[in-house]
C-alpha cells in the first residue's frame, strides 16, 4: 500500500483503488470540499506523475477519457487548488510523492490496465440535486431539469429573459471553462434547435463569471448533467495480451528502486517490507 498525507489532503493506493480525501483547512477550494472523498478504481487511471517545483510540487493523477464526468467536462482546465486529482506536496514530502506516482504507474504496467477511452463511466457522478453560484447566476440541477437563476450581476439581457429552465431531454450538451485573462468563465448548456451562441454576458443558457478563476463548484453541476446525457459508445481496441518479460522487468526494477528508497530513508522498515511483499506477489502471479 502507498500513502501520502499532507495539509492539502491524503491519497491512499492499495493496488486496486486510489482513495482521495481533501484537506480540512480553510484554503481547500470550494469544489474539492463539495466533492468530498473520491474513490478511483485502478481501471479508471491512465497515469500518475509528480511535478516538482521550487517549494515542493504536485502529485497528479490522469484518468482515462470517459471514466469520470468531472475529469471529462473540465478537459484539463481545472488547476490547483480546485483540481481534486492534483495534490500540493511540500518539499519535505517530494520523495514520498515520487514513490507514490511510481507505485501507481508500475501497477498499471503489471496489470496491463487499458489506457484508451472507456465505454462507460467507472466513477459515480456528483449526486443530485446540486447547485452552484458564480458570477451572474446560480445553476441548479435536480436530475430531470436544469434551472438558471440570475442575480444582481447579470446583464440586462438575462434579467429581461428571466429564470431559465430546461428539461434534460432538451439538453444535448454542456460546456464548462474557467476564467482566463480578460475572458469569462462559463457554464453553458446546449439545447436542441438552438441558434448560434451569444456572448456569455447575454446568453440566457449560460452562467458566466469574470473574477472567480474556477467558478466555485460550477464544474460539478456540469459533470452531474453530463453523466445523465446519452453518450456515444466508443469502439475500443481489443485488450493487449500481457507480456511476461515486460511484467518481470518492471517488478524487478521496482524492487531495486524500493531498496534505494529504503536506504535513503524515504521508506520506513514497515513500508519497505509491505511494498516488497506486494511486488513479489505480483511477480509470482505474472
């Protein structure tokens, strides 16, 4: 088992599931607090990496396309501190973060986890009813209807249009993007038979914001709607047969790395023993 706990949160990986728990401090982003604990099955993971920086870095998880609606709808645009799949790691824990990423990557290799698109979501969508406020309005979704309500920051076009409500069968798409530069962040719903999109400030199918970088928890509303829309089933290539030599080489290489981490003091005696036994079992199973 690999585990890392820092003020930003904790990640625990047992070879089958990666458990993500956000930190409890006041600086934890609203989106991560609203989402809460996340369980990511191994088959949903495409990769893991540690991105070093001057004061530490970030442990980052990449998911397979189609495995998680939040990951798909954000399309890589969620950055720290809002991204639940990114963990801020202080410099003192950088070695443990590198070990954690290596452990996930090696497990993916050993078990030959597919890296292509998923034909069904492998992780639960945000629960409904759900709502989020940002910029000029509030988006609400109860599982059957989307409702947009405007506030005092809404442009006159939206005020004249009044609150908007769309039955889910009329929704053909949902788009989310963060605020960037002089542009607006947006949560936009695409409807059957609609005309060309208007500017975010005028579009009554769109909540927009110009200050909040990630629009609070609006990405969760987008993910909840996306999960309940019909999706195209991708054609998946046949799974590759495991290559015994590659598996053996990966396990043996990992055992060598574990010994180096143990001698360097990154892993305790207990952590080293547990990790070593896990890798030996994988070698025997391959």
